[in-house]
C-alpha cells in the first residue's frame, strides 16, 4: 500500500511539473511570436531608413547643384513672367506694325535651367538605380 501512495504522490508532482512546463512553453511561444514581429518591423524600418538615406543624398546633391546656380529658380520664373507681361502690355498699346515686329524673348537662364533639370533627373535616375541594386545585394547577403 505504501508503494501505491508513493506512486500517487510522485504522479501528482509530475502532473504539477507538467502544468508548469506547459505554462512556460506558452510564454516562450509568445516571446518567439513577439520576436518574429519585431524582426519584421526592424526589417521594414531598415528598408525605410535606406530609402530615406537615398532620398536625403539626392536632396543634398540637388541642393549643392542649386547653390552653384547664380539665379534661384523663383527669380528665373518671376523674370520670365514679368518679361512676358511687359511684351503683352506693349503689344496691346502699340500699332499693328509694331506687333508684327515683336519677337518673344525668352531668357537664356530658363533654357539652360531646363537642360540642367533634365541632367539632374538623369543623374538621379542613375543614382536611384545604383542605390536600388546595392540595397538588393545587401538584403540578399542578410538572408544568406
């Protein structure tokens, strides 16, 4: 009889230990799930960080190019608009002969600025392609 009692006591201890292990197992599963979610979030933030760094580099490059220009974009636009307004006013107030002889004058800054803008876009496109390829390579290396 004593062996049956000792076996029952041992059984109850084992049942209690199993219950504790199950609780601990559930906690560990929850921690693993939280870690997985955190890892996904970290990867998203790293990707966003890389994109923002690329954007910042592009903006800084654009700022340097713009600082090199003597005339700000707003001044060029204002000068162009004012020039066109002046020609329109003079055209309406003068004779038809004068109107035929007036040739619209476009500032050379506007034309060269458009060319610079196209060049910047091309440079930005090439830089973006390069940064994208570097990012993909880094991502592939992390996965391996």
